[in-house]
């Protein structure tokens, strides 16, 4: 029987719990939970054609009319925008908007690891060898997600940051370091919504994704993974080499839901207790980019 339970999220700023509003929820449930949708699901989500077409439309001036309704329906705070709303030339121009720096303060303590993006966070303080389980009954493997570099992260730690259409879609480095390697991996574009995660597809092992390895002074080699999803026209990394500072921009996602995964070597970091408690209870925590999510072990 399909799981029809609502998605519950804890707002870190207020401590309150809320039910997430899911754009296109009926369609997502039909595509992933209804047995009659198998053929269409393969057409839409295992092919990138539909997402590419959507991306072209959202890049065009024809999509500007979607901006105002999205701001209203999703409750987006325009006072945080660096640019004025009427300056956006397309929906994607709005979607990859910059924010005023003061709207996302962050800890300058070198021992603090910060969230790379606005989003809903689940943490796994200690992996079961290479396995993490973001949805009850759904097991995912870092060996499949990171086939070339996974061995160093066995028994390590992992954080998932799930972005929704309402979120700021630029992402930033969680700590300072030096980029040593990066790779793009082609794949499908399944939805990253928990409805899809709990309904069969291996989002982390099958979806289009990119990873970056970053050597750090105290956190070991951190792996930063961007996972594409249905409707995401592009994963665009604006900084892919050299030395980087905490909260330097790393890149952005174009339209659609998407996910970032941070993977740490064993014994390098300790996640914040509220994130551990909420994750253990099966609840995501809504955080903002720059908020501390972990500390260097022993710091």
C-alpha cells in the first residue's frame, strides 16, 4: 500500500513542526506510487528530454509570468533578494537569484561546518559500512553514488540537504579547503521528494550528479555531491578548482527540486544534536545556508 502520510519538517529557527506543501503532489504520487504509471515514469524520469525542454522554457522570457505567482504561492521573502524582482529576465533568472549577504550570516569559526544550501536536512552520524537510509525501508549506497571514490567514506558520516522550489538555489562551500578532484556522472532525473525516495528508484545512485573532493585542514577530504532531479535544467558549478573559503559560492541549480549530499570520512565531524535527534525521528530539519550543522571532532 502506498504511503500517503504527509511530510513533516522541523523549522530550525522556530523549533516548530510543519507539513510541507508539495508542488504537484498528486502527480508525484501517481508517477511513483500508482502501478498504472510505469510506462510514463520511464519516459519522463529515465529520459532527460522532458527536463531539457522545461529548462529551455524556463530560460526564456516567456516564463517571466510565472515569477509573481511563485513568490506568492511559495511565500518567498523578496526583501532578501539582491536584485529587484522586476529585473529578472526569465523564471530561471529569478530561480538562481542572489541574496543579500546579510540575509545569510555564518560562523567564522574554522571548527564549524555550515550548511551548503537552504534546504531540509537529514544527517547520518555513522554510516552502516556504505549504507544510509533516508526513508524507512529504502537503503542507498555510497558505493553506487560515488563509484570511484567511495572506499574512503566507508563507516563515515553523511548529510543530505534537499532543496525545494521555494528555496534559494545557489550553493556554497561548507568549510575552507582545496579542490583536488571533480567528476560529472550522467543519469536519470527522478524526483528527490521523499515520496519518490520511498517508492523504488535509487535517486542517489541513478540520477545525474556531480561530485567534488575537497582537502581540508581538520575535516579530512570532504566530498560535495550535487544531485540533479526532475525539471532541473542544469547543475552549474561556478568554482571547480583551487583554494576555496567557507561560504564561497560553489554553483547553482536551475529550476526544479534538487539535493546536495556532504560525505565525511569516519571520525572527522560531529553533527549538531538537533539535527541528529530530528533525523533519528525520521524528520527533516529546515535550515538556511550558513547555519552550523557540524563541528570538527575534538574541537
